[in-house]
C-alpha cells in the first residue's frame, strides 16, 4: 500500500484513477445533456450503442434477450457508460505521469464518439460535433482541476486532524459524479422526449371507412390474471434495435413506394391518413419469444391497406419481395405473394387501439402483416416500401442468422395458475392464450401429469389473425402436478412438442407449469 502525502506533488494511482473516473463521468453526463438540448445531436452513449449493435455477431441478440429480456437496451446503455468511465479512470492514471498522452487519449475518444455519432442517419453533423468536442473538453478540464486539487497541500491545522486536502478532493469528486449523473439522467429524459424538436402532436385521425366487426359475445373469458383479449398499448411488448425511439419530423417525413413498380410515389402523413382507413385486430409476436414468454400481443390496428398502395404503384410481376425500411435504416422483407393473398389484409398502420401509434410502436406509420413474425414484417417508423426480389436483398436480421421467411408458429401459454403456485384442491381454473395467426386456433388441450389431453373451452375468436383465450376447469387433487398445454391451428395441425430455441425461426415446444395443490 502506498499512502498519499499531501506535500508530495506526485499522486498515487488510486487518486488519479478517481479523478479520471469523475472527469469521464462529467464529460459523458454533460454530453448527454447537450445531446438532449441541441437539435439533432447524437448522444455518445446511444451512438456507441448503435455501433455495438451493428457489430453484433449472429446469436448475440438472443443471448442478450435471454439474459435480460426487454431490459436489453438499459443494460447496453449502462454497460457502455461503465466501460467509458472505466477507460477514463485509466486516462486519469496516465495523466499522473504523462499529461500530454492523457489529453491525446481524450482526443481519440472524442474522434471515436464523433465518428460513431455521424453514422446515425438522423444525426445533425454540426451539433453532433459540438457534443463530441464538449464532452472531451469537459473531461479534460475536469481532470486537470481534480488532479490539481489532489496535488494541493492540505491545510491540516493539526497533525492528527483528518487529511483535509484529500477530503476536499474526494468531496469534489463525489460532487462532480453527482452533477454528471444528474446531467446524464436529465439529458436522456430530454432525448427520450424527442430531441426537443419533437414531432408535432397529431390530432384525431379520420374515421376508418372500414371498421372492424364488433367483438363477438364471449370474446373474453372472465378469469382473474388471464391476459386480456386486447392488449392495452402500455402493456404491449416492445422489441426493436433502436436505442432512442426515432421521432420523425412530420413536416419532412414521407412514405415512399419504390423499386420494381411502374409508378413510384410518396405520401405525406396527411396524404396517408386521408386515404381510406381500415381497422383490423391482429396478434403480432416476436420470433425471440420463448415458449411461455410475453413477446406477443393483440391490438386493433387502423391503417391503409397495403394492397391499395401496391395497386397504386403498380407492382411488376417479377417483384417477389416487399422490403419495409424504417427511418433509421432497419429493414424487414417478406414475400409479395404473402401480402397479396386474397384472404389476408396487410396494413400500413397509423393507429393502435384507437390512438395514433405510440412512438414506441412506430409513429407515424408501421407495417402489420398478419401471420408473420415482427422481424420479417412489422417495420416501425416506416419510411419506404420497396419492391424487389427475394434473391436481391436480405433484411436486417437475415444475415445475423434468422430465417428469411418466418410465419408465426402455433403457440399456447398458461397464464394461470402461475409457475410454483399453491392452489386449494377442487376446481382450479387453468387458463391462458393461444395463437396461430392467421391460420386461427381450432382447439386447445391441457394435460395434467401423464393423463390424457383434455379439451379446453375457447373464447369466441375475433378472427383467424388473433389469439384466443382458453380455460380448462381442472378437478385438482392434492399433490405436486405438472400442467401442459397445446393448441391445434385452423388447419388441424397440432402444436409440436419438439423443443427448439427461438433461432432461427421461432421457439417450439409446450408450455408447462408446475403447481402444488393443497
Ligand atoms: N424500425 C424497426 N421496426 C421494427 C423492429 C426494429 O428493430 N426496428 N423490430 C421488429 C420486431 S423484431 C418486432 S417483434 C416488432 C415488435 O413490435 P412492437 O415493439 O410494436 O411490439 O417490431 C418490428 N419492427
Ligand atoms: Mo421480434
């Protein structure tokens, strides 16, 4: 152990590291705040995060989602901040003996942040530059000041008194970190609110010209804790690669139809919503959803029929793939034939459960294609619909090891009782949801332990594109029991018990729940 001698101009490594950590934190926090205030500036943490996401090896997404589920974004943000601050600690140590090199390292950091920041298509180059330079400047000046403070001799009135110089250094460092954290949190809140240049609030949308049929009677089974048949927007799962929710400016946002079409065109938001709007309930699901998982939901979507847009553009017969491109460059791709099938209605949706699309779910417009997993179909923050061939283009997740074509697999989930629940003997409500869009569900069956499969009651289905609720009244006897569910789709195909991981085309297997009956 070395001890600090306040009269000694040379610092110990730990003190220098603390100075570096605090300076790095302030540079980072200040940069987030500036990025929140300056229009169009890229936040360094978000920019590095996007860069990391773009480098991900196949399988990385599944790994992260397995570990932390829908908290993947938060974890990535915190990890990047931690690594950056850790590096700053190292620069602090370097600054102890080689201040010139330390400054150069901060400069390299700024150039890196600028470089990754400018990759963002939505970033404004000038403000992104200002943020990178400011971050480096704040970090460098703070580091200098903290090191000077640490080197200043303490004014200890008595030899036995605490080491005042060191206390002042530590106190200042803690205060710096506090300010850094506050700026970071405030900056991120501003960024999440939409880079100050927020999209204008949209008023009420025009009335749909084709409304969804009224919900059939018996559409909901009254079972406590069962997933509601229509998932409220606030409870709807969210999965995407966007670290910051894109908020396109409606004044400049356009939806364009391009590629292998006879008459390419583009629409403003007003033009889009002025077209005939159609309502439709559709259940969408994420391919990453594990058996029994929550990455699935059912909503009333309102939008323009994709077929109407394709007819207007005049799709060339050789165009076999429809690519949906988002404002941030994310892409999906699905067969043209899937969207053009007579018994299927894909939408460019502008509303979800009667409200303009929430920002998280793709405002101003997104694709909803019944029957396909989100990653091949459901482009949020949609900017372009391009007609091409299946051979000519692989969408975002395909080179990363996910299937090129991905219809939603037949799945069923037990919502109640929960895993590990203790329930009293007698009649126990076993209930959940089952989906196979857009083949529909014809039956759900429940198995207790090794007994036979018993039919469950189904809610009245809204359509083949939506999930149903199911209920099995179980005559439960005391002991530990294993409950298992399977669904049979509208084609009569039974949900397979052959387990598979979500990659490459969706998880297979039966959801099981262990319960204790008392
Ligand atoms: N722009 C964009 N759209 C996207 C994605 C994305 O990463 N970026 N992810 C897709 C995936 S994988 C899924 S499962 C659905 C999820 O839609 P939700 O978040 O509204 O539930 O959006 C799809 N649309
Ligand atoms: Mo997904």
